[in-house]
């Protein structure tokens, strides 16, 4: 079977569970572990389509990721083309300090292209590449959404870090008790298409050109304020030494990545998932090469992010507002 094949018959579209990840080649090893964990927990009576949005994965990485497919779980690759929307996002990222490769930074916004690029789906699940599944992702896909456009978890980092909490309340203008992490989402694509989410986000980017702390996430929370439902931490759990039986998904978000540090909480489930991929050796070598100097740089970046939130809060104003319709 070709690596470009989706792996599922066309007549399965109406029954498929679509799951999206957005990556570049640097994120391919982490995505492989995430995908492998997802596949290990699927319902064999259902079909799953993992769609990888990317900015140009090389052939080797595509092949290694494609090798993970099973009879009921396919992998599809979709390169994001240089549309007017993407050009606006790239231009915005290029002005942000600390972004590094600004085109790679634009990968964070690819999740918001999903409704427009995939009109055949009415809903879908999005997960970051630094997640590991411990349960069937279809249970999240089947969740009741009510009138919400998105279901997600209230961001735990915001609730425990004072600078982030004040930043969200004051600069983003969303109560921190409602502000969600966009690393794991159930999305009502039909509703997001109807409200023209992507064009609204780009309009705000052009209007405000705001130097935000978590831009992609901040825009989501402002645009969908009042239209985001909340699920529990079982679908976006922080890594710990031990997990409750009801923990379905673990998110190695922001701190203590197991491919960078040794003896971090939750590392066992990550390495168990990575071991079943063609990237295990690469990840181990990456961990070994992540020396004290690189660790210091990463820690300084996190500290700078927290400091930036505090500086923005002192200005005492809301940075972005959704346009009136």
C-alpha cells in the first residue's frame, strides 16, 4: 500500500472517527508515540482516520508514520498550502519575539484550518503531538457537545501560576475559570464553519497584531467565549508518577518532556508508546544530547513566558476583542 493512501474504504466516511495532529518534521517522533498509543486503545469495531497537517514532512518521516496503520486505523497526510490565511499567520508569527522559526510557529495555528479544509466532517478530535492515550479516543469523539463549538479542559497552568491567571483575566479578557487549553479539543466543525472561525481569527490578527503569551490559544478563547464546553482532566491530564484508572489522555505540556529529561513524571507510558515506533532510537538519542546547557535554555524560555505575562498584566488592558457581527 502506498504511503499516500489513506487506508480506509470511501464508504467508511460516515462511520469514521477523525483525529487531527499538526506537526513539522521535528515533531514527527513525538507524534508517532502519540499515534501508536491511540492505535493501541481503539475499538476494533470502529474506524479511525488520523490526519496529519504539516508544513512539509520528508519522505522518511512519512514512511515511518505510515507504518503504524492497522486494519481499522488509517493515516492521512495533508500539507497546508500557502493561502492568504496562512500568509497572514506567518506574517504575524514573524514579528513575535522568541518564536524562532516563524513558519514552524505557524504550525500551532493549523488546527484552526481543519473546519475549512475538511468539509466532509461535522466534528473531529484534535490532539497535540505531546499526548499519550490511555483509552479509546472515540469516547471523546462521542461526547455530548450541546450548543458548544468546542469542548476542552480548563487550562491547569493558568489556574496555578498567578502571572498566567492575571494575564488571562485582564489581558485576554476571559475568566481564568473558563479559559481552556487547546492541546486537546473536540471540535464542532460544522458550527465553526458557519461562524467563519478562521477568517475571524485572521481579521483579529491583522487588526490587533497583539504580542500575546499564547496566541493560538488566546484567540480561541476570545472568539469562542461562551461557546466552549468543559470536559474533565481525564482527557487532558498532567503527567504524574501514577494515573487514576479513568485517565484517558496524558499531556506532556510545557514542562518536563520525557524525551528531554530523565526521571520525569509519567515517562513510563511515553516510552512504552515510543517503543512501538520507528523513532524510539531517535528519541533516546535526543534525550542523551539534551545536556545541562539545553535544559537551562528551555527553563529560561519558560521563565521568560511567565515574566512576559506579568509585564503585559501591568498595562491593564484587554489586548484582543472579537469583532461585532
